[in-house]
C-alpha cells in the first residue's frame, strides 16, 4: 500500500504516479483529497484505490478494472465512462453519477444527484439513499438500483436497461413505465447487495422503457431521384423538390429526414475570388516541391501536434452513417496523403485505427463508442458540440442502420431509430466544459491535442469560450456542411453559412486578443483546393473535407444517406450493399482527389507569389458579390470569374 | 458561466470573511478565470451609506475630475461626506444620508459607474483571479459577518470590471447576488420591471435577479418568499446566492443544471458551486455536505 498525499502533490502528479503504481500492481491510498477533481482519472490497472475523504468531479472517470473506495462524498460524474471495476462512495454523490458507464459497478451509500446513470450502456449503479431528478435519463442499458425514493421523472427517455426502486416511485419520466419484476432479477439484485454488504429491501418496483418513442411511427420513405440542380429548388416555383417534399409529408405526417448537404444557395467561398490574375497559376511543374504546405495542428499548448503534409484533414463522419468499409477507405486514403482522419460519432474500429496515419477521436453527448482504450490510441481528441448542417441537434441514425454489430460498438439496443442526445451530460456550460477538457488531458497524460467541433451558430460567443476553455484547435463547421441524416427543414434553413462563420470567429478572437491561443480548421461545404486556399487566405489554419471525400470515393449524391440502402455501399450497414464498396479502390480515388487538392493549394499559393501557405492573407482576396463584400469586408471587385478562380481557373 | 461562493458566520462579531471568500474562490477559479468579485458585509453604522464607484484607471486627470464630480453630485443630493478613499480602481466614500436611497442610487448611476451602495454592503470586483483582485483591493483584510463571491468566465458580455459579479440590486441598498446560469426570459422580466420604472445598468441577467428580489423585499415579502416566487418566475438554468444585510439565501432551478453544494455547522454556513471550495475552509477534513434539491431555496439569518 502506497500513500499519495494531495496536500503535497497536484492531482496531475498523483494520477501519473497512480498509473505507474497500477502497472506495478500496488494498491494506493489518497490522503487529503479535499474534493479535488479528476482523482484516479485514466487508471486502467486492477488495483485498489482508497480515497480518504471527499473527491471532486469525475473521480475514477475513464477507467477500467480498478476498484475505488471514497470514504466521503464525490462531485459530478463519478465513474464517468468506466468500463469495468468498481467505485464505492461512502457519502453522497453529485449529479450524473455513473454517467456513460460501460460495465462497472458503482455504489453510493448516501444520496445521489440528478440525472444518475445518464447515457449508461451497461453495469450497475446502486444508490442506497434517494435518487434525484431524472435518474436513468437517456440510459441505453445496464441497471440502476435505488433503495430510497426515485426522485422526479425517473427513467426519462431511457431506451434500454432497467431501474429498480425500493422506495417511493415519485414520478415516471417520458416513455418510461412500471413493469413486473422477475424472481431471477430479485436474486441478482440480492447477490449484488450482499457483495457490497448492503441490507436488501423487501421489494422493488421496476421501471423500463415503454417503447413509444423508440421508432418513428412511419418510416421515412425513399424519395424519387431528383437531380441536385432541381433539388436546390431553383428551377421553378412548384419544382420537383417541393412536390416530393409534400408527397413524403403526406405519408409520414412529420418533418422530413434526409442525408447529404444543404441544397439552398447561400453565400459561400465561391463568392470571393483572388485579387491577382491566376490564369497562369500552376504552369510550373514543381510547384508542390516549391511551396511549403506541411502544417502542425494542435501543439500550441504543448500537446503532441497532428503533422499534416498539407493544411487539410478529413471532416468527422461517423461509422454508422457510413459503412465500416467506407471509414476504412477514408482512413487509408488520408494516410496515403499524409493527413488526419476523424472517427466522428460511434467509435473507432481496429481497421480504421491501423489504416489511418493520424486519427482524431470524437466524443459526443451519447458517448457512443467512447472509451479510454481508444482515447489512448488516438492522435487527438475532439469534443463535438454541434454540427454545421444541424446546429443544436443530435444525430439521427435510422433503425435500418442500427445493426447488432453497430449497436454493440455503441453500447445501445439494436434496431431503434437512434436519435443521439443533442447535449453532453456533463457539459451544461463553459464552466463544466473546462473540467471536462481537463479530464481528457488527465486521462491521456497531457499528450494529445484536444479540439472542439462547433457548428456555426452563436459563433462570436462560442469561439471565445473555446479559446478560454483551453482547446488546442477548433473545427468550425458552416451551414453548407452535410449530414448522414437530419431534418430537411433544419439542413436547409438553420445555421450560419461557412463564409460569415469564419469571419465572425476571427473577429471574435481578435476582440479578445486570442487569435494565437487557438488554431482554426474550417469546414462546411468546401469542395476543392481553390476553396481551401480561400479559407487559408481568410485566416483558417487548415481546412477539412467531408462530402467531397465521399464523392471522390464513389458517392453518387442521391441524397438518400438516411435510408440505409445506399447503392454504392457507402451510407449503409447492410452487408449486401456494403459488398459493392471496394475500399482499396476507393482509397486510391480519395488519395488522388486529395493530391489534386494539394496541387491546387500549391499552384494557387505559388501564383499569388508565396512559397509558404502561411503567407496567404486576406489581402489576396476580393469579393465577387456585394453580399460577400458585406459579409467579409473585402473590396467588391466583380470581374471575369473564369480567370480568378471562381469556377475554372486553377482547377487541375 | 461561473463559480459562486457564499459564507455566513453565526453571531454578530466580525470574522475574516474576505480571506474565507478568497480561499473559496481560489478553489473554483477554473470555473471562471476572467474576473473575480466579492460582496462583503460588515455590521452597519446607522444613517451611514457606503458607496463604491469605478474610476478610469488610465487617466489621472480624468480620475480627479471624476471623483470631484461624484463628490459634487453627492452633496447636491443631500449626502454629507464623512470618509473617502481610493482603492485600486475604485473610489469609496461613506456618507451620512437620510433621504430616499433609491432616488440617490439612480441619480448617482446617471452621474458615475456605481459598484454598490449599502449601509453594510461593499462590492469589490475586477478582472483577474481572486488573488489578483486581493492584491489590488486587499480583500483579505476585510472582516465582516457574511459575504458572497464569484468567479466569471465571460461568455456573452465583455470582460470588464462592471460586467463582473457580484451584482448589486441597482437602487436597493445592501442587496447583492452571485449567479451561475442563464435566465432565458430575461428581456420579458426586465421589461416588466422597467415598466415600473426600475433602472438597469447592464444587460446582465444576474442584475435582473438582484433587482427582482430586491423589489419583492421592498414590497414587504420575506427573502424566503421572494426566492420561492423566483423559481416560478425565472426561466432557464440557474443556481444563485443572494444576501441582504442580515440574511443569505440560495435558489436552484428545477432542471438541476447548475451545481451547488452546502455545508453547515455551529459556526457557519457555506455554499459553493463545488465542494472543493468548501474544503478550502477546512483543509484535510472530509465534510458532511448536502446538495440542494432541484427547484428549492433556503435562507439563513445572522440572528440564528
């Protein structure tokens, strides 16, 4: 037994020692904890840790196998995302105890705070005292034992798992119901309570999901094939898109769901052009050797940066929306071009990890597929707050795509219409967010960059918060970004277009003198190297491509990503459909597209007279429309588009 | 977005409330690195009002003329200046005043940047950490009966001293508030109060809560009653602490979205966003704390 005294050591130092002691198999006592945050975070060894006193937020968070005892209280999020092992808390627990656990046992001897077990997937959370508001909120699996009273709205929007309550069931949450309890279940509860030396109550009530909200009443029907030009709604008044829209709604009686990008014409990077005549750009053969493009992202606060061969990365897209083969092909293609891939929601696969040279691991509110082991093998971590295509809303994955295999990696019931939470359980403000970021850094030994994905909404405020909360970079996503499935109304009508988004973001950072404190990666409907160079000129440190990479890898832009029967095998989980997708072939297609982007960036940078992409500046741009001039503050200089990179010039 | 803290010692003697709040706020400074503030209460001196004003630190000439203008305005309004001092970027003055405090407050608001007015309340707030503000204003030397503290991460308004917390209930002596959260029916509530000719000096939702509660108190409600209606009337996510010259209280929204934890013993009651702040008052000791339930409120009075 080794004692670590937090009156002498910082939590960071103590956690580093704890991990070493874990490897050595040595049990540990933590003295003078004084309710400090992040005690034990990231420990993945089967040792016993006794915290003599109270612990703060995320005690035992992101751990596996370890057994914790806390003699007094814990703050928010005890046992966050714990895989296996246990935590026994002698006193009370703050809000969201057992948040997102994947199999651990958590016992609270006192009372527990609100939203206990939110988005938990497996394991047992047991509270000897009373629970509070919304226990079991959005839980996907596992069980919660409450020996006291349930609190209000117990089981709110749970989609799986069971809640057993010995005391008074005060009030059932939305889509929760009481049901009969089986004798094996009682036996199993007794066995659990015996193991933790807790007297078993006489009887329990059992709360489960009532099954009224797990599936949409009518499935979204496939739409007719409408060419994108008509789909953008420009062709005529009662155009085919409007007709289709009405026809679909006449069957489903609700908002439409579809995939792909926004169809509505919006101010975009194509509305700005280059000041110089670039019609001759790229005449030189060796521009790629001539122009320095290698870019490091994420290292400004001391983490190990992503090393990109050009200021380009892959936009986050989930395994779930896309097939496993597609994610694999993108990982291969990105590695071939020396840039970073991003997992998106829904976890990391071995094949993707092995294929990707550098991989960003994304954490969303449902914590679907999120875990300490994959965090450790990632090259950067990313907290998703929102997405340009549907800012403020969670993802949708229709039942067709929620296969048993996919459900397993996400830790959710198979075959539900998965509507991912739009918020994180433990990030309800900038103040909580800073503690969350610190948890990720603790869990990974302060080695990995931590970024934030922001869909453009309240950008001026959000970007300031991002810089104050210590993120290494932000992935800023405009309204032209795509999605695997979202409400069609939201995709076309909600959000801030990419062009004003970056302008607002940069202005806000200038206002607080923080431009050098965070790096900015722009995405949201960027199509090629021309768009990339414009974004770099405006002030982005790098750009990310999503849809164009998918299209390069075989997408036919039918806008039916949500249906799950993608004919190209990209946006599907059906093995029969996925068979059509040839990852090695598509990886090469993606690679070739990325190389065309590289050439465009080099040729345009050279054409503008620079030998380094970091020398590109706003002064190289003009606005081609009055609207773009108004948005960007660039001089309005309409000119011959063809020569200035709007459509034809400098495309390889 | 922030961290809050409050402490009240039982009995009527003076305690090191300044030092206690500095320690509590240092414990949760991670929740808000932009600015820090204190609402400090000392036993009142009858008939005397303490006023604090922001003065532009950059310009000495302006500074002198600003102070001269405040002095002149106070005398105009019938206040008799008894004591005055400059502290950091503040001008602090004690006056003897028997008139209508609300009228005096509004008049002074129109003439200068008022931080607080009270018989026992003084607010100290500025950009930087608890220790930064202490270095500038010597908060640690303050002895009193109770107080509130706040660390702020500016999200929707500027990082300026006047946008920092605590907020004084503009127009009402001795009422102060610290708040963590966001009031979503801010404009609706503000318009209602403005129709009744209350004035607001910022667009900050915390000032609204302070004025809302002070108005209820002025109408003869107890602090308990005012807090009870605030939970129904205010929409959004909030955990806030309020203090008057004799009482301290909290209210917490029904969604339980913002943290709050409290500790009580024979000597004091302390409330904070996080237990780590409470533990700063009792290093090395495991505390029996309690988390207030969603949608609840409570008050403590100095006479207990």
